[in-house]
């Protein structure tokens, strides 16, 4: 994989939240210099006009470097944000929305990203462009409405049912790709449930037997308890099996642990599988004990870090609660045994949005916070 850092402009360096004017220092052998990228989801602001007057949708790929001592995190710690970004563009959209990229990760040696409006999984090619790989839907594409011709009563009209999957987080577990949504039901104005599509999860694997085995391990006792109600459907695209899973049991466990049961809710945009400790980890974006209301949701941020498996989860508070912001992505820092985390925390209202970087341990010790990234809303982060 070719990295673009060699051609990047000089960066802005942050040490413990303080601005330094120099470029990246010469490194010592005791430090690790970890390159990472971040991806934007600018919502409706992703829409622009190209040179020919056609609509085009844009996301920004931001480059940065984390310098850390794996044995003493508080020493020589710095984040370098590079000045230039790459504009990734696509003409693919759903009802005028597109390139609202909600996560980014490496899978099968490809850097991939996820559009939460179209359901498209893109491959980022040479850090310069995007290539669509798959389209995730909430329903099996083989489900179809069949109606007989009103004249001959024999021929049929086939309409495929395709509703894009709102991908908000993704992670790799046992070499299998897991793609999840926010975990909150769609509700009507009166609080009644419209649908539960955002509580689904999609798992992508080439071997069907491995896929089912991983699904069983993912759902555990929930699969045994609820059976086929958890396993929704399986389809195959270009030799890749996609399994659609109802992840409601896992989401409800987190709700119960945090006392946010329905009509309350938790919104998940930052979920990772911890392969060292074999556990799921969550940094919820929002949480509320009351029914969902769009305006109140802007002030429902959380500071909770939740890790565990099945019904054995531990909760750690990260700094003080700032209700106007919530975590939109995180990644475990390499060489720290998944004990150090770099996370994106996002402020968003109807009129503006911005993101900052945080660095903290799984025990709640904060080493850096509110490090400015740039004039965009970021929802994905990945070391490369």
C-alpha cells in the first residue's frame, strides 16, 4: 500500500494540547511514529458542483502522525496534523446525499470506507480516489414484489426491495468484516417505533462455514436463545457472503447497563473489536433516558467507554461529561496492547459541526484532549 505522507506539506504539531511551530522532530529509537488517516462525513455539505456544472459529492481524507512511547505514554507524546488533505469524490448518491463516510479501516490489505447514505463500501485507491465495492442493504436483495400482468395474466413484473444500510461503524474480528449501525430504533414523533433497521449488523466473509461460525461466536447465547430471529438472511455478491444479523440483544445489554432502556436510547458510531482481550468496546456518541427528539439529541453526548462480552461489560468515564459532544470514532493505538486509545470527539448542531482528537487509556486516564483537526466533521480513523 502506497502512503502519501512523503509528499505532505509541513504539519502542525501538538504536544499535550499546546501548539508548536516546528515540523515533526527527528525521532528517537524509544518512540513509535504512527501514521493514521481520518475521513469526513460532512452531511449535506458534502454536495458540490464540478467544473461541468454537475453535482458531485466530496469527502476529505486527513493525514496525521502520532508519536508515542509505548512504555511511558505521558513522555514525548505528540500529534502532528498535516496541512493538506485529499478530496475524494463520487457521483453516486441517494436522494441527493452521498460520500458521507462514517468509518475507515484496513481489510484484506485494502483501505475501505463506508457511506452511511448510499450503503456503499468504497475502496480508497492509492489515497487518491474511491472505487465502489459493495452496496449494503437492510433487506435481502432477492426479496421481491411480483405482480402478474393485468393483460396476459402470465408475465410478471419484478421489483427488488433495496433500502440502503446506514453503516456507522465497522471493525475486523477474526479476519471477518463487521459493519454496524447506530443501534437506535427509528421512531415516530409520538415515540412509537417505525422500524428497527438501525439495530442490524452485517458480516462479510468469503467462507460460508466460517461466516456462520463467526456469527455464532458474535451473538453467543443470544443466537441460541432467539435462533433464526437473530440470523435474518444470507446473500452472496461476487463470491462474498453477507450475513444480516439482528444485533438487538447486544445493543439492549449496553442500554440496560447504562440505564437507557427504551424509550431512551444510545447512539453508536464508535465500536471496535479488541482482539487482544476478546471483547467488544463502545464509545457511544449520544445517550438519553428519554424518547428521541432531534433538537435534544444535540445535547445528549456521553463520556462512557464500555467494554466486555455477552452480559459482562465494564463502564469507564472519560473526563467530564460534555453533553454537546460525543465520540464518532476511535482506534486502539498500536504497540500498547490495546490499552491506549485515540478517539474523535464531535460537536454538531443543525448549523455547524467540528471534530477534535482525544488520547486516553482504557482506565480513563486522559493524556490529550480537544486537539483541533480541521474545519470538517470526522467520523473515521485508522492507523496505516
